[in-house]
C-alpha cells in the first residue's frame, strides 16, 4: 500500500508512538508485507526467525521489536509490538468507510454493464464496460474489475485476509488494507469468495474462469487463461501462472507457485511449488505418472506379502 504522499521517518514514528533509527527526514512511501515489499516501504517483523529476511529485504524501513544494527541505506522503527503498530498504520492510512447506499456514489461503472438487484458495490469500486454482476454479489471497497467480466450470484469480493496473531487474550487480526484486481474477460462462479490483499492486491488474470464455490486467499495472483473447478481452496500468497487447470476440491497451501500449464487433478493437496507443463495428483501432489506407479505398487502388496509367507 502506498501512502497518499511521502512521509518522514519522524512523522511515522510519531503516528505509532515509537522510537526510530535513521534520519528524521528519511522518506517513507508506503507499507507492505515481505513478499511484495518495495524500496520506500515499511515492513514489519516480530520474530527472530525472520529478522534477517526483513532487514535484507527491499524494504527501506523495518518495523522491528529489537534494537539491532541498522543496515546501510535503511531506517528502523523500534516497537514493543510491530504487529499492533502495523495495524495502527493500516487504520490511519486506510480506515474503514461505512456504506450509505447499496451502490456507492464513489463507484464507477462502465458502459453497458448490468448490475442485477440486491448487489452491494462499495466505495471507490471500478467496474469496466460490458460486465454482468448477478444478484446478491458483494464487492467491497476499492476493488477494480476490468471489461467483459461476469460475476455470478452470491460471490463475495474483498473480504478480510485470514491472518491472525495468537495472543493470550485471543486472536488479533492483521488489518487488510489491500484490494482485488479482476482483469478483462474473467468469469467468477456463484458463491465464490476472493479475499483482499493485506497490503497489496489479490489478482485474477485476463481470461481466467472460476467455477462455483471457490475460495481464493489474500495476495494470491492467478495468471491468464486459468481454469479452476468447483470447491478449490487456494490459500494466501500463492502464485498460479498462466493456463493452469485446477480440478475440483484441490487444496493449495500458502506461498507456493504453480508453474505455467500445470494440471492439478481433483482432490490434489499442494504443499510445495510445482513445475509447469505437468499433471499432478494425490496428497501431497506429485507427478501423475509417479503417483499412479505408487498406487499400482500398493495394490500388489497383499500378493507380495502372501508370496513372502509362502517362501518362509
């Protein structure tokens, strides 16, 4: 998320009431999670396991809970609770805006686009030309939708990221200040749910088609001309490259990449990145030829055991 204007390190430190290391006028341009951070951004880290990753990332400012040596060319914000203070910044720069109408006055809707009854269109939403938004669709604030997009009944675009910190008093949610970008010629099936990014965008590429009842997590990027069948669950921060086919009830864990033109067969469970141009099956998902050989071997086990007994 980029701020509306550049801020200084001192100004940001005052907003969250913490100390800092670096020039008072050190420029701060925005805030982002580690996987999408850019120069000028703040990134937060609150666990020793990730200190080095944050300090050596592209981030110019590190919001951290330890007084460490400041890398050259960077600045530090020293906080007793970086998660809390990252939320403070999100709340300051992207506060929740209650809606006053089913279709916000600030929404921009293109030519020949049809909005069916009982839809909710939030603040600053942009919808392109020749789209059809069927009944009971909810499109949260700041979502951007291209041209020739169809969204079927009951879909929800822009709910919060499923991202929590476990505290003694309960789970503390990381505020979602990102959004969603739907490119041209995308179809979204009935009752699909697509979460907004935490600080960046969840993106569906041009020409991709989603069946009914699909969940797509925060900051996931789906490429062009992908086909995703019903009841697929995709966690946050996943990258799915162009022309990937995903059949029903596939589950994909956070942070993995699915290569171009890969095919994931039904009920596959993906826990690691997969190379493109291949077909995968099973849990954990593996190359289909290898998996079928394993299954064939398992079927032969009773025969093999019987043979071993007869030898004895």
